[in-house]
């Protein structure tokens, strides 16, 4: 039970860090949360690898004002 609580706290912090970095368009903060072998799959997106993910986020950040 204790391990599950700790895991949930860590997950919650990672999500909060991701959302804050995304809102701030802080690419370095966002990228710190991903491993080199990461992948992102969404409705219209399939990105594999940290370098590709960085380019994807830079494109997203460039397309949005706020």
C-alpha cells in the first residue's frame, strides 16, 4: 500500500511538471521528463526517440500562442 501511495505521488508530480513546462513552453523542462528511448502516440502523432520528440514539441510550441 505504501509503495502505491509513493508511486501515485511521483506520477502526480511528473504530470504537474509536464503541464507546467508545456504551459511555459520550456522545452528543456519538458524533455527532462523523457528517456532517450521514449515514444509519444496520440490521435495524429507517432514520435519515437527523444530527439524527434524535442522537434515535435518545438513545432507545437511554435504553433501556439498561449
